[in-house]
C-alpha cells in the first residue's frame, strides 16, 4: 500500500513551532502516512536531527529582524510586513512546486501563512486566534483570521473549556467554523526520576533577545550554589557540553535528552512561550517565566499564570536570582485533561472522509 505524503511545515520562530510538530509527525507515521518536512533555519535543522530518515525541504525564509529593544518589537515587525508578504508569496510558489514534485496529498502548516493549497486538504495550526499587539490587536487578529479561514481545518492545541492553557489567545467569542480544539501538544511524557538539578534553564526564541537573556542569567547564577542545567537553545551540527562549577551547559538537546532532563529537574527557568507552557503542563512542573520583551503573547501568558497562582514571572531587565524563591508560593502546572488525541479522526481529512 502506497502511503499518502503529508507536508508538515512549522514556522521558524525560535524552536517552539517545530518541537510541537514532533508528536504530529510521529502520529502521521504511526497512522501509515509519509510526512514530508519543510521549514527553514534552526527549525529545519532541529527536524532533520529528530527525523533523519524523513525527506526535508527548505522553504523561503521570512528573514524577520528582531528589535534589540523590546519596546520597538512591534513597530519593527510592522515595518517588515511588506517583506513578510513577499516571502509568503515566494512560499506559495514553492508549495505549488513541492505538491507537484512530491505528490503531496495533504498539508499541515504551523503558522506558515503561505503553506496552503485549494487543491488538497490543508490544515493550519495555531494557539493564537486572537493575535495580541497592543492597540493594533484588532488589526493583527483580523489579518490572521483571514488567512485561517482559507484552510479546511484550524487545529488549536488546547482544550475548548476552562481551565485551559491559552486563555484569550486561543478562545474567541465568535469562533470560526473550521476550528478544532485538539488538546495540548507535547513531545514529552512524565516520569518519576531522581532529581539531579535544582534548576534547569532552557532558552529559546529569536535573537538578539535569546543572547541578552543568556548573558543576564549567567551573570545572576554567580550567586547560585546548587546544581544547574543550562540549555542554551543553540541548535548546531554537533552537541557541545561544558561544565563550569555547579553549572552544566548544553548548546542544545535532543527530545529524548530534554524529556529526561525536565523530569530530573526541580524547577524550570524559561520564556513563557506556548510550546514550553504545554510541556510544563504535561510534566507537572514548577517554573519561573521571563517573557521575551515586546512579545505580547508571552507577556500575556506570564501574567495569566501569575494571576492564576501557577507560576511567578518578571521582566527580563528586572530578573534577579533571588526571585526564584517566589516559586515556592505558586502551585505549579498540573495536567489538563490529557486525553489521547484521536489522530485517526483528525487525519481522516486526508482520506477524504
């Protein structure tokens, strides 16, 4: 039996979009499909490392430049919108050729707006039905929804009712007809392992903010005496491990290594990106969040979990290592109703059922 080829294409914005596609890619294989992986930059590099046996394709990069000052984050992004739309146009042309060359029978796009076809079933994945951007939220949301409407289905990786993880990001007063809540996605599973690290630091996200946070935390860790695992979030051709006093540094980790490390760590210091949030919920972890400056989505999520007494947080420039003591006064993450995702039902779209 010939396996249907499904193109799965995550956005290259940090590592979150690529990593949350990992369980989908595995489920496609388990359900007798052949995933074809497409992205660019570090997202594509990560997928190649996770799935060396699968076909990978490089898509045109969006080449978005990020502001060094968080206050300018939105305006720098808006100024680059024409460039982004040109990239999306190139992406659309590339997708037409990929569909023909590889005989693609279905598409799953994680926030890549040009990965779409009217000729084959197309799915869009997002946790942001409402795209927060301050006073321009109405505009960014409207633009995003106009793209989402084109797809046969929009998979939201969250539960529909309260309590949920995405809050107002993933829930609308008048939802689109093609929205499906598929439940949170995580590549990890919880295991009871001995605690090796008091603190696990895991970095991700776009430069230069990733580097700014790394430098800030390293400076603060001079006053921290317990065992620390520090994952820099820099995907490279080879893994580099260094030990400096009580801190063990990895430039990156594979999924299996990360799963073990999460389970062996007492508390997590990280960005408040949504993929990280889903992982923390799956693993029932306690965390401290430092949202990426200017990223309204991360700022909102950090405030949400702080107000719900789940996890403390602070602005990047205000972080002090002593603030980690606040974690003890918060409840930490607890699993939502992590029912097994009904993959055959979701994938039935690609069978024409």
